[in-house]
C-alpha cells in the first residue's frame, strides 16, 4: 500500500506562491524533488538552502512536520519460545 503525504513545503512559512510552481525563500530557484516528495527532511540543512530550513506557519504545521518525519517504530523481534538444548 502506498501512502501519499502533502509536501512539508505546503505548511512552511517560506513558501512563495503555491505547490503548482513551488519556490521558497530558502530555495528560490527551485525546490528539489527530494524535499517535495518528503524523501529529504528539510528541517535539517540541505545543500543550497542558504542556511534556512522549514519554518512551520503555525502549531498545526509544526505537528504535521513532526508526523511525516516521525521515525517508524522498530519491528518487535519475535522471541524464540523453543527451549534451548542443554549444554
């Protein structure tokens, strides 16, 4: 199953215009596809961003940014329930 998420840029105060032709004050020429697809977390520095990262517009935007980049929980390891052979 594929899950699509709105780009983090959509909730950023630095976005200029809209997502049809996305630009921002951090990346004025173009926003890289890795950021638009949420493959790269632009809460962290990105080459060419002039030292500016995502700036959530409001508290709900900040919550969204945390949600989409929240690490997935590690799968629980299945414990082997068989008894160990005697040594």
